[in-house]
C-alpha cells in the first residue's frame, strides 16, 4: 500500500485548472480593499471578511509599523514561556472589557482558539453538542477532545432539544454554536439556545468570528446583540475578519480563562501572535468602538445587496447579515458562474459540495462598510447580466 497513491489519483483540481475554472488560491497582488488587483486586473472584492473596511486604515497600519520597530518581527516562543508581551496582556484586558466578560485570552489564530479551547475543556465524561453548520475549527476541537460529540440540525431548536433530552444529568454538557454562520449568513437562535441550556444544565459557547464588528451595540457580538452576555459562558472571536489581522480570543470568567491558559495545547505549544498583529488589532478594536457609523454603513450596504439580489429572483437562503450566499445550483454551473463574475471584474467565492448539500452550490458574497454605491451597483449589474445569460434568473 503506497500512502501517496491518493495524491497521484487526486485529479479534481488539475481538471478544473485545465478547463480554466479553478477558483482557489488566486494570488492577489494589491492590498485588500473594496477593490483588488490580480495580475494587474482590477476586481471588486465581495469575497473577503474585512467587514468594517479597516484592513488598510492608516492608523491600523501605523500601529503595526510602530510595533514592528519596537518589538521586532515575532515572539519566537509561546505565550506560556517567552512569547507574552505587555501588548498581548493589554489587548486581553481591552477585549475582556469590550466583551463584558471577566477575562480574555489571545491565541495565534482563530482556528487554534476553537481547537485549543474545546479540546481542553471537554473531558472524557463530557458531551459537546454542536450545530451541523458549525465551523471546521469547532468540529476539529471536538474531535481532539476526549468527550462525546452530538450534533443537531442547523439552527433547529426542536432538534437541539431532542438531542439534549437523550443525555442524562450525569455528563458535563457544552452547546457550541456559530453566532453568525459563515456560509449561510444567518444568526444563531441564541435566546432559545440559552433557554435550553438552562433547562438541561448545559454550558454555552458562541463563535463570534463573523459577529465581532457586525452585531451588538458596539460591534461586540451575538450575545450582546440579544442582551444575553451574562448567559453565555464562553465567547470566541477572531482577528482575521473585522479586526483585520490574524489571531483569535476567548472571553469568559476568570477561572475558565485561567484553566485554559494552563491546559490548552494549541496555546502552550505554539508561538504567540506577532507584535505587529497585536498592535493592529488593538487599533482596529478602538475604531470599531468609536466609529459606529462604519457598522451603520455596513448594514446599509448589506440591505441594498440582499434586496437587490432578491428583486432579481436570486435565492439568498436564510441570510440576515453581510454574508449573502447566492444559490446557483449544480457545482459545474456554479464554477462557470464564478468564472463569468471574474471575467466581469468581480472577486467572489464559489462554495460547492460537500460544503453545501448537492444541488445547492452557491457564490458566497460578503460586504464592507467601505463599498461605494457605485461598486455595489456594478456588482448587481454583473449578477443581473450573468444570471440572465445562464438562465438562473428570469
Ligand atoms: C466561524 C469561524 N470560526 C473560526 C474561524 C477560524 O478563524 P481564523 O481564520 O481566524 O483562524 C473562521 C474562519 O474562517 C470562522 O469562519
């Protein structure tokens, strides 16, 4: 048995490249604003998670520069040993205050945050209960834990209760949900999850990767949006979306944070966030709080696009946030739709099976506070033209 046989047999990417519709790993040769360039070609970006448009904000960039000058390029070690800087701790204090929790802990990526938190908290006698559409990092955190995993149908509260009923009083229980689902763009039914958590004595963890900067009175996430911060045990967030860098955090009570600090392998055995990223996040967080007009503009752009797509006859699924999927159907059709968008100057992301059910392949679009009306009108125009040509809309 040759372990590498599967690599030689893997042809899907090669075939797509040969046919000219391979949509992944496209090298962008500009900054990531509302427009980007690829080999000199200018494209309107509707495929990023730069919700507040802060990625190239002069204050963010200046803070990153200054930290690079002061601390150098990296930390060369884990938070546990030589990799904790004063600015890591300052960021944690600021995040705890922002999220209205006792304490916060910063990891080097959002993926590691979920993986490292869930795997160390969910022990042999515990059960973790997840939404079927939860992010891969949650799935992997569950896999790495020693506990049992049970899943409920996406945002289906009857199914969550059915699952909870099957678990007795004995095991420790943790329900984990995305706050905003990264493909569907819908919001978790957190009020009901909290009610069920209380009824069945389960802890609750919310992944706010796509909610920070987007939902809540200060952009402080899903629990704040519903007024339920006190009812959620752990809030996770990333720095790779609204906060425009790399890294992630959890916010929770002090004992929970202290336990994770001393047990999470993803934290202890991995180098800490580089100083320039920490500094960029701190400034992006400050702007998130002090410029609510960005969030207002983001939502205005979101409504314009959702209404625009729906008026044309597109299916935007259950989306209620700046993530707006446009369902096309078959995988191949979705690739050629993507190709036409690209040729017409739009950068978007195709999502095919198994990430979505067969026949439900889609173009994931997402919006920024900084998109101009003119850019958005161009996007709608291209979707109208391509959709009609391909007979996806009437
Ligand atoms: C819901 C969700 N959780 C976690 C992550 C992982 O975050 P990061 O990309 O910052 O590692 C992502 C990123 O795609 C996400 O969408």
